[in-house]
C-alpha cells in the first residue's frame, strides 16, 4: 500500500463537486500512476472537464480531496502547476497578442528557458509565430495550445479533448510528440469522448458517466474480454431467441439474419449452432468502442435497477 | 513577493492604448476649458451672466454643479467648478471601468482558464492586477495634476490662488477615483460570466454624481448626499479654512481598503466557470 502511494501521481478520494444545475462529479476515486498515459473517457457532460478543473484549482471541491505529486490540489495548487502542462478543450487566448507574445507570456511563468523548445515545436507543427491570435483558425489555435502546454517540459500533461479541430496529419504528429514526452517520463492524463482515438496511446482508461467513474481498466484487459460479434445467416426467417446458449448478449433478428455479442464459451456456441441449419457465419473481434459501449450500457442498466 | 511581474507588465501593455486615449482626452478638455477663463473675464462678461445666477431655478442648477458667481471669478474656483465635472466624472469612469474589467475580463473572455492554470496563486493574480490598475490611476492623476497646474498658470491672468488648495482638491479627486474603482473591482466578481461590467459601472458613477448634485440643490436632501462618494470631495477651494479633513480621507481609504480586501477574500474562493 505504501509503495503504491509513492508511485501514484494523481490521486483523488471521494472527490465531489456539485454546482448549480450541472451535475458535477460524485465520489470520484482515481489513481494515476507516475509515467503512464491514462485515458479519461466519457460522453460530453459526464464530468470530465469538471474533474480536470477541480484538479487544477479552477473550481473547488464540495467534498473529498485530491492530490497531484503528493500535494493537496487546493492548498498547494501553485506548486503543482509548476510541473503541469494543460490543454483546455476550448482554446481562448488574448486576442490582441500574437502567437509569440502569448507563448513568451506563458513561458515567463516558469523557471525553465523555453525559447528553443518554442521554435522547435513551431516547426514541427508548422505554426507561424508572428500571426495574431485573433486571425488564427481553430486548428491553428489548437496548435498554440499544444505548444503552450509543452514548452516548459512539464512532468504531467493534462489534456482535455486535445484532438478536436486538428487534422489527421497534425493529430499523428501530436500523438508522436506525446509518445516522445511519455518515454521521457512525462505522465499524461488524456480526456476524450472517443475511446478509439486514444486506445493506441493509453495503457489504462477510466470511464466516467454522469459524474461517476464506472470502470478503470487496462486496455489489454478490455481487449481480452473475449467479447465477440457474431453474425449468422439462416436459410429461413428467425426470431431473436433462435440461439439458446449462455453468453449471448443483445440478439437482434432481421429476416434471415441474426446478430449478437457473445461472451460465453466458444465451444458451447459452436455446439448450439451445429444443431441449426446455417447459410453463413461471421465471428469477429469487436472494436474497443463496441466493448466499451457494451460495458457502458450494461453498467447503466444495473444502475437503473 | 505577492506581485507577479509577468502579469503586471502584461496588464500595463494591454491597457496602454486606451490609457493614452483617456489621458489625452482629459488633458485636452482641461486645457480647452481653462482657455475659456480669460475670455469670460474679459470686459466683465461674467457680470452679464449674473442674471442667470439670480434666477432661482438656474441658481439651484448651477449650485448643483458647484458653480457660484464669486467662485467663477477666481481662477482656481473656475478650474474646480468647471473641470471637476470632467476630472471627477471622466476620472471615475476610467477608474471604475478599468477596475471592473481588469480581473473579470479574464473570465469574460475565457482566458482565466489559461491564467489560472499557470503557477501563480490567486492572491498574486489580484495583487498584480491591482498594482497595474493603481499604477495607471496614479499616472492619470499625475497627468491631471500637471495639466491642471500648467493650464491654471497659463490662463490665470491677475487672479491669485492657493497652490495648496489646488493640490488638496486634486488629491481628493484621486481618492474618489480610487474608491469607485474599489467598488467596481468588487462588483465585477459578482457579474455573471459572459456579461461585461460596463453598464453597472457607468450607472454607479452617474448615480453617485447626481445624488451628490441633488443634495447640493435641496438642503433637505443634504443627508442623502452622504450616500454618494462624490459628496466627500470638498470643493470649497476658495474657503480660507480649506484643507485636508481626516474624516474625508478616512472615508475614501476605508472604503477602498474594505472593497479591495473583500475582493481578495472572495476571489480566493471563487469557482472560475468558463
């Protein structure tokens, strides 16, 4: 237990934030280890940004507590932020400034010399440093945001929906940079509403829904959940309950076709199928997105019961 | 060190252009208005205006703006009565508008998310912004002092005046601007995000100004006048006893300090919702 505390970089205990009509977050318990890339997944409005803003001290927890680098997120927020790079979901900068001015302003808050890094990253992302912020497209503003979060070489990157507005090429470059940063030991907390986008980067994901964490999983475990998508074509019309075998999930019949997810023993499925007359059979591995969706609906149904 | 130089200098730079505009406007108004003084003094032109001052209704109106015929004849009386309007009103507008947005603009334009995720405490943010506001307000008042002094010296003719009275009056004006600024800064914390503070700021200054003006016209309203900070600026510059009154200074500094302190306390705990 002691050992674990030493390695966890972000830790929250029953972190709760409620305000106004917004749901906020409820009893959030998170533990993010030093050096990992953690994906924070959930639909819009689930509480991702609220979590991040609470961690960064923009808003204050209603109850519960949290720490980053072992420092309290409310009391030691300045010390924490010395080591953090943050990319907000929506980029808003001082319109009067040009890009270089903004990055210099940002850099001057830190002790590290950021000049060479600014030039280096501007070249990688083909960003014109002399343009006015106001004149930049959303994609280019996003690039400024990327640079702004990286130039002081932080130990922890907190990225809130970082890829929206980036074209695929820039996204690839950005992910390369993130992997580079990570291999240098930077911990990355990556929030997104699509799992497929971050699955290549992340080792672990936390899934948040309606302000609560519903699962924290290794990507590998999630992949190995043995969930299969089964599609069968029969010579005749079928009903939903055509196949009677434990492990069949959400069967859906459409004329001669039946499709379902399957999480049981493959052997028993094949034996059940052997009794039937079948025209065609497809068994495939679902995308992480599908696993995730399944997981998700499952949990929320249980919640409702 | 509470002051973050980075924020301080950024603020000065950010408001540079509009600040120069304010300075130039006030300077031009003071100079133009004082240039009227020798013209009005010529051929006893002012005496012809005595009809206006004897009309009971107009007399009241003129009193409201701090003008009396005797006061007008003296150069400092003229400066105080005529220019107080520009200096006090414009200076207060400048002060309350700047203070009202220097902090809240970060939320209004959603840049607070950038600033508050930098390694800087909220106390440091307020201090640095307050320091920038104070520097600009002080500079504006130095500009007013110099322009006022020069214009009086150029146009005074034979009229004599007490330099001390001029300095004290200018100091009162500065304290008034500081006080309305403190109120503006504090109020800007409570304005809902996405709404600028301009309207309420202008309303406060105009409201305060007219409460004070009304109290001068009707003796019955004298008490109400004390609700307005404008009432605490002593404009009786020609009175031989004119000097610094501790209770006036205490009023201005007390309220400024109160609202600045409250700003620190509330901003420290405020949820910044973007």
